[in-house]
């Protein structure tokens, strides 16, 4: 039995086999072990589900051979109300939520759970919009992912009106109200992303005939000024300090060092590092290819010896076996590519904080800004910087001219001295 591979205490085994989930946890345990989870991680997932078990349904229903996603989510909500976990309650609930999501994935793959149809009333509309973005807007997959995230928030807010018929009753006031409530407390990038997503979605609705008049101008314009800020990157000394503080004796350390080394050496975007594949590294000719992102250009650069050594160290000693050709994978089972941009930014932020470096921006882009600033200080032209960074338009690189203080000093006029007679 799978549970006996993880637990030895008869009392614990009896508790796990009781309650509404009793007949399902054994299969879940086998699924976790088959997907490469360690015995320790499997125990944690099962313990969190045990806490949840007694809040699932009513006792009279007894044990179940199948379950709905609605049941599981409702039990999580009930558990969060009654949870009296001392100390870090929010962290505990977050871990329980992770285990619940793993459990739901197991149930779906095993055909033991029905989807939440009432929560996905907007799904056909969302799928049609994403298809339209790919076909008519030629949007990249990265852009499609961002638009999907933003429009899902809007459609969830519309609730039962997130249908073609419901959209026919949509008015400018509701659109403006949603956007202003969303923008409150959000950063500039999040506001701009939602603004663009809403406007393209409303254009899609007009194109499809779901609305009878243009409504994209109902999305408010929150004024921002181009080149209004100064790039906030890591200095060369700070970047080197971050690299020195990464301990490379562990699997995680080797991976993180290789990630940070790529960001520091080439100034590429975090998404380009996350998308790097094994075939993009040409070991024979000492070259590395970074695929274009944000409608930029592919960049093929020399593979610097130190960077190549850090990549080789990770690939030979720490990269887990996986069918995916992505270079960087998770270090804990189930092994897969880093799932989203925030996963790589979290790696970088953790390493910057561990190095004790205090900078305004602690994500992957801090290295990109630092790289461009170093090139500018070394006398490289804006065209050369744009080529290395993969900028399609030179105007994108203009923001780095604001940090070239040495050049500004050369053209500054001397302050006239007062001459006394």
C-alpha cells in the first residue's frame, strides 16, 4: 500500500483512511511518489489534506470514490474560517492551498473530479479572445499569457454577465468603474497591462458583434511620461557581490548561480533566461542564442568562458532528469521548467537580499539596467547597446542616456564668477 511507504504509525494511517477523503488519499500518495516527490514532501501534502479532510462535506455522506472541485474549494474556505493555527496562519493556509491544488490535479488526471462549470462560464469567451489575439494581432505567447491573466480578472468581475449576451448590456460606466477599482494600489506596469488588455478585448467584442459600439475609449488613460524615470540597476560592484554570495555546493545554488551569471554577463531579460533551451547553446562554436521577447530580435552572442563553466556545472551536476529541453528547471519534484516570470524574479530577489544589497529594484531587470549602464560608461554607442539588448527600435534605449553623467559634465557650462570692480 502506498501510504505504508510514507507512514509507519498505525494511528496516523487510520486517520488518513477515515473521513470523506479516506479512499482517495492512498491513490494521491501513489501519484505523488510516481511524480518524483520525496517521502518528506509527500508526508507534508497528506498531513495538510488530513487537516482539511474533516471540513469536507457533512459526516453523513461518508467516504467517497469521487468528488467535485466545488466540494474541495468549499472545504478549504471552511477550514480557513475555523483554522486556529498559532503564529503564521496565512503561511499555513498558503501551504494547505498548495496541497489542495496538487490534489485537484491528481483528481482531474484520474477522472475523479468534475470541473467547476459555474466558475468557468466565461471560458468560451476567453478562449475566443485569445485565439483572436494570435490570429489577428499576431501576439506572442508571452503577450497572450499576460492578456489572459488580465481579462480573466475582468470576466470574473463581470460574473454571470461574462457571456456574449451579457456583454451586449455592457456600458462605459461599468468598464471605467472596474478599471479604477483595479488600478487603485497597483503599480504602473500592472495598470498599463490591464489598460492594454481591456482595450484589445473591447475591440475584439466589437469585431465579433458582442457590442454595438466602440467602448475601448471608456478605459481611462492614467497619464505617464515616457523617459520620466531613471533606470534603477545594480552597479558592477553590487552585481559581483550577489554572485560571490551564492553558495554553489547545492543543486539550488548551482542553478541560481548560472541564472544570475547569465543576467549579469549578457543583460538579457528574465523571460529569455527562462525560455533558454539546451539546443540554444552551441558548445562547439562557443555561442549562445537568446530568443526574442516582447517583439524584439534574436540575439546570438559569444559564450563567455566563465558563464559556460557555470552552465556546465549546473547541467552536469544539478539539473534533474526531465523530458523538457528547457535549461532551467525546478529543483523539487515534479521537475518542470520555471512556470512563470515571477518564479525567476523570486530567485533573483532572494539572492540579492541574501547578499545584503540594497537597491530599489530587486528583480531580474536590475541586472539588465546595470548591464546597459556599464556599456554606456565604457563608451559604447546606443546602437551597440540596442543590438546587444535586442531592442528593435533605438528609441527604447534612449532612457539609458539619462545615467551618463560624465558626458553631461563635458557639455555643462561653467558657472560665471562674480567680478568685483
